[in-house]
C-alpha cells in the first residue's frame, strides 16, 4: 500500500485579499454552489478512482480559498466519498479544513467536526486591528479570538496562520502577537512573510512605488525573533514557516514535503502520483470553477523524470528541520541523488550550509535564511 494524501481545493472567498495570488475568486456568498461543487468533486473522484488502487489514505486537506464558507453537509459528502474510494486508511488519518475567522461560526465548526474534520487551520494572519485592515481582511482581532474559541471547542487540533513583514512592524510587535496567539491555546502556527506577488493589488501598488515592504534586515530580525518566541513556548521550528508543539506537526504537509504522493481534487488543484514505471505524473486541474463544474478537465500535465523528482525532493525536504532522506529520494527517483551534484555538495558542506548525517541531508537552522541560494546551488 502506498501512502497517499488528498488535497481538495475550494476556489472561492468572500473577498479577495490584496496580497493574495492563490487560485481563488470573490463570490457573493449567498450564491455559493455548495452541492453542485460537491457533485463535481464526486465526479472527479470517480474518474480518478482507478489510480487509487493499492493506496492508503493518510490525510485529507480542504484548502482554498475559504473552505469554511462551504456547508458542513457538502464537505461531509465529499469527505465520505474520498474515504470510501481508498482500500485502506491510516490509523493516524488527519483531516484538516482551512477556515477564515469571519466564516467559522460555532455551528460551522461543529458541522465540520461532525463530518469528520479533526483539525482546523485558521487564517488569523494578525491580532492587531491596524495590520488586519492593512491586509484587507474581513475580521478583526476580537473575531479572530472568537473563531479560535469556536475551533478549539469543536476539534482537538487548531492551527493558525500568521503573517509578518508588514511595513512598520517591528520584531517586538511580532513577538507580542505570537504571545497573544499562544495564549489563545493554538498548538501549531504557520508564520509566513508578506510577499508581494505580481498581478495582485499589492503587486500593482508596489510597482507604482506606493507600497513599501520590510527591509531584508527587518525581515531577518522578525524571523529570528519569532523563532525565539515559539521555542520559549515549547514549539519546535520543524519547517521554515511552521512551528508546532510536540506531536502537533501537520501530517498532511510533512507527507508532501517528504515527497509523498498526493491526489488533488477540485478547480485549480494539483496532484502528483507515482506510476508503476518509477516516474510520476503531476497535473493541474482547470482553474475556472465554472468550467470545472461543467466538464472537469486538466489544464497542465507533465511526467516527472528522475532529476525533476530529485530537485523537487531537495527543494521541499531541505525546508524541514529533519532534512531530506537521501536513500528514500534516490529510491524514488531511481538514481543516486548525489550524481552530478558532487561539487556543489562538497562546497556547501565545506561552508557548513548543509550537513550530511548518514543518508540524511539537512540545512542547519541558523542557515535557513540562506535556504533559497543553497537549494539553487544543489539544483
Ligand atoms: S481569504 Fe485567503 S485565499 Fe482568500 S483571498 Fe484572502 S488570502 Fe487569498
């Protein structure tokens, strides 16, 4: 049985945030096609059922977009069908739904839990009202804390997303927000730097010189301060952007970073499944939700060769504190991952940018701010 996770994309939000380049569109919530979208997902699952033979389900992640806009009944119908499509499921099956504070009502959290969701990941982003306004979010600090309470009352595991690197934000400001978030009982936090993406409202403002972002030095200070604040509270910095109390790591994400197979369902969803010949096929579904509901369909599909799999394995695996299992990576790709990288590897080992312990390659935490350059060198 090959361990496989499932990602379900919910492609709508009540409002498009000005920094967001995810595949999601604003929708009038009253017109959401709750059941029609679930029907389309079930049709896609049926089409892909053959590829699920010999696979064990390890996690399901409802992401978006804003899955907490979806009715519990529709989400539950999809979840039950996914679980029914696998021959086996892991005893540690993890089922997560991303949620936004303004749509995660007490009733919605309870309905998700009733449907089988055991982990809620909340897009808190900040606990400072001015910064939430700057980010164009629909909730304020009080609503974020209320939603965290609803989540904790419904499910055992609650995670929060936090953004940093806003103009004018100091490392002390960030540390205060982290302390407040931890006081609310969160046991897993994804802390991301604000990045300016082309094609977004912030991207346009930045291009026109009307939006400043944090300087690299300020970003580095915030990154390091966040690490200290989380570690003081007993959280491990287990991936560049993720912190968890022991046992609270996101199993779905770990599976992905370790190069595991995943099925993507829904508009704009990406999937990647190993094939019998040692290769893997990665695809991306039609991005347009209307077209997806009418006819499903893939927008892109590619076969990953051995070097693609090695590059991806290094890029994702080196983001984790545990690093990359080189033996597993070579086995997955069918060739030794070191081949052709001997000089770059020797150079980075010499500088202390990477450490090789047996078959495991990792980037020491004090070098994580240099990660992009290190990975590019090993490509
Ligand atoms: S709620 Fe999340 S997915 Fe939706 S637009 Fe905002 S950042 Fe993007």
